[in-house]
C-alpha cells in the first residue's frame, strides 16, 4: 500500500476542490483526506495503489474547473495510514 501527501496552492479554497478531490480519490479506490489549511492551501492525503495515486496526482495539477492551481508539493509517506474512507473537513 502506497501513500503520498500533497500541499496544493493557488485558488483552491471555495471552488469545490476538496469535494472534487474526494470524487477523484473514490473513483480510483483511494482513501485519505482533503483539508483546507489556514494559509489557503489544501492538504491532500492519498492512500492506496501507487498507480491510482499517480492518476489523482496528475488531476491535482489542474483540479476542478473553478480552481487555479499554482503549485503542488508532494511528500511520499512511508506509513500507509489514513482514514477508512475519504474525508473532507
């Protein structure tokens, strides 16, 4: 089981980014979370098969139609931990 954390910056709050990320993650059979951070970024944790994480990672580069992603910082996580499903705050 693979896991990766992403910090997504740009116009990513108030544009359905978390809900759309959840849809993408569930479509690929992933679990994890998408949480708004106080600094305006979204923290995304994806846990599952590496190929599915890669697919969602590519999607995060653009996000939903109303989002304007400026940068995506990736941190691979050794421990495949996370919630049983996919949570948004």
